[in-house]
């Protein structure tokens, strides 16, 4: 992997695991008889559906929000999501005392939107696909001077999500 310092990535993931440990669940790693038989090998399933927000996204959102709140207390954030990342960021912000906005596509799943509303998320709708929504969220964050949290393209989000690997090993 050109340009990636694996030792730095390992260290960041270890630090993320220390940071998020009291905010996320250590989820089970269950052996799957069916998948193991089908694939002629041992297959295990990491049960991130049992995570605090129902997906692995909580790991990355908490890590990013914890890093930001330690560097810039009281910082405001914004992100774009069609559901799971937005829910994770909402819980992280609420837990850590941060404020922010979740941008959603106009055609987002009503179930996901309702879950966000129930958690107290501040929502804005824009566009009909993830690219339009994210572009608008980034633009608004820049104009308003708030931090944009990428759901996938941020080292703190990625290393937070990478804490799954630490649990497996």
C-alpha cells in the first residue's frame, strides 16, 4: 500500500480503541456453521448489529468526535448520511455535548429518518443521492466554519471503525 505507514495506522487504531472503549460495545464474534460449511472453512461473523447504534459506524463516529472535542472543545460538526453514520454521529454528539447537523438525501428511508429524529438529530435534506447530499454538507460546513465529518474518508473515522479488528485479534 503506497503512501500508507502501517505502523502509524496500527498506533492510531490502538489509540482509537482506548478512546472509544467506554462508548461502544465489545460485540460477539460468532461461528457460522452454515457459512463455514458453504465455504469449506471456518467463518465467523462479527455481530456489529448489536452495537450501540446497530452498526459498526458508532466506532468511527465516536472516535472522530472524541478527537475533535479534545482538540477543539465545543466544536460544531456536520455530516452527510443516508442513515447509519448519521445515527452514530448523533449519538456521539449527544453523548459528548457537541452540536451539529446531519444532511440526508430527500429520498432517505423513512425508518432511518425516524430513528434520527427520535435521537434528537438536527436534520437538513438536500439532493436525491449521496454525492449531492455530501457535496452540499461539505459546502455548508465550509461556509459556516464547522467541521465536516466524512462517513468514509477520514483517518479518525477509519481507525475508529478499525477497532473491530483489534477485538477480533
